[in-house]
């Protein structure tokens, strides 16, 4: 536990944004080398460790390593030393758990049949480091059969380990819309084309897609979180931009949602004489857990099944496009620790990380090909 606490608090102090995690990578490399490993570079940052047991097939365990552009407000004595950047999503804990697993593997005396790949992956928050790792062919290089990952979760009580087979986290896309109308004096509104008013109407119209243009049995979210338009209080706004996210659980539903956005935009252009430029490329696929892996881990640990999936997103899903995988939530909520992910006050008790190490050891010690 002393190592887990030290690693977590050291890493918490040096958060870095995606593909800029040089100090973090150096720290991980040094700690892994102390254990006797020879970590290899992954992308511009990040690294991996391959443990060869001569089997020819691998089981992979992955952690993310990047921080977020969030100002820390925890007040702890091990707070971030990088202004405006924080481990506000628990990646310091994820890294620590994988370091603990690496140490436990060195101390293990029981036979392990499978080769093991430990992935310390950069840029989960953006632009999706897992996608780049897959494109580089790492899973194919080491013949990975299955992959496991975890995420600390303040929605669950401390120590609860939970997941579900099938859809766990949503596919998401980033929606960007720019409406161009025609500027005019506020006293002569008929001389202009009000991009701000059109944008507000568009945002309302998009909600009709969710309530009237799709089946209610397939969940979807369309949230607009930013809008910027106009330059003066007494002018008709020439240009307005807004930005949001689209989330659902299948490629087919995502295509339906974005096609519907396109049709609505075209209708508004014709009705109001404006120009609408927009894009909504898929960002991360849905996290779809393998049922056999879920049943396997449930049979050897205290893994609970969640009642319903979440509309959060995770680039772990790119690995699951290539091999079967299981993504697991680890509860951190206590009376003391209740702040949500991506907030400046998120914190947790390091004791939960030992449960991850123990779970990973059970997974690899009992793993059989039929899983």
C-alpha cells in the first residue's frame, strides 16, 4: 500500500495534457525499470511492457496517463504543480493500479500461461490515444486476445467493482455548427438575417430528433454546451457558432442522428436564407463489453452488474473494435470523497487501488483460452 500511495501522489502532482505527458512517461519508465522491466516507447509519449511467458498469445491491461485542463481545488498537500492542469478524471489512480499490478507480477510465484502486455496509453481525453495505438498495430504485434481496463467512478460506493456485458459507455461525436446570416441594425431587423435567432431555433429543433424522429428504445443524447454570436447589443448578428456532443450506442443510430441534423440544417437554409456549415464526426465508438469476459471476471471476483449503461465516453472502445475487452468501474464515493469526475475537487482514497491490483492478479492467474 505504501508504494500505491507514493506512486499516486507523485503522479498526481505532475499532470500533463494528451501527447504532452513527457514527465509522466519518464516517471513511469523509472519506476518500471526499478522493478526489472524494460519499458518501450509507445507514441510520442506513453510506453508499454511486454512480459513473455512463451505462450504466443497475450492478455493486455491498459491505463490512460493524461490529465485535464482543470484548475485543482482539492487543497491537498500533493496537489498539481502544473497550473491549470489536474488529474481530475482519476488517471493518476489508473496508472498507479497498473504499476501495482506490474510489481505484483514480479512477486508472483504461481504459473501464468499467457503473455502479458501492459499499456500506459497517452491522450485518452483527446485526441484518442487508443485509436493511434491500434493504428500502429500494437495489439496485432503481440497477438493480444483480450484486453482489460478500469475507471475510478465516484457514482459508486468506495470499493464497489461494477460493469455490465454489452453496451457500457456511449459512442460520441463532436458537433460544430456555424450559422451565417446578414448583419443589420437592430432597428431595421428586416434588413438582416439573424444568425443568433436561427441558431437558437436550430438547437430547439434538434431536440425533436430525440423525441420524435427515433425509437424511444435506443438511448441518445444531443447536448449543446457552447454558443457564441453577435458583436453588439444593437446589431442583428451576422454569425453565430455553437458546439455540442452527440451520444448513442450504435453506429446506425449515430448515422441517423447526424443525417437528421443535416436535413434540418438544409431546411433552415432554404427557409431563412442563411448558410449553415456543420460537422459531427464520430469521436469515440461505444464501449461494448464482451459477455464471456464479464461472466469470467464475475465468477472469480466481486464484480457486480450495473443496471444500466452510462452516456460517458472512453477511447478504450477502439481496442474493443480489434479484440474482445472488458471495461470496469471502481467505486470511490465516501462521505469525504463525493466530487464528480472532471471537477477541480475530485479526489479518492488510494486504498481502492489495491482492489484493482488484486482483481488483475485473479484475472491473469485464472485466465484460460475459453474465456
